[in-house]
């Protein structure tokens, strides 16, 4: 198996972003601050060792759900 190219990894990240957005929407969390922070994270070329655990603050996430 060959090592994936940067373009393939970037495309895979784009696919994950779409799935995450759909899942957030289905769970009613798309418009929460935590949901938007997650989409922002996956839309950038950065890596954050502290991204997990997710959600960092479940109460904050659920507060914006309604």
C-alpha cells in the first residue's frame, strides 16, 4: 500500500468535514458554539493536541441546542 498524497489526505479531510456537519445537524448541534468550533477546526490546516476530548464542555454545547 502506498502512502497517500497530500491531495488525497486533504480530500479525505473534506469528506470528514461534510460528515461531521451532517451529524451535527442531525443531532441538533450544528448551530451551537461547540458545533461551529468543531467545523472551524476541521476546515483549517492546523492540528491541536488539545482538541480532544470533545465536547470539552457538554453543558455549553447543549445550552445552544434549543
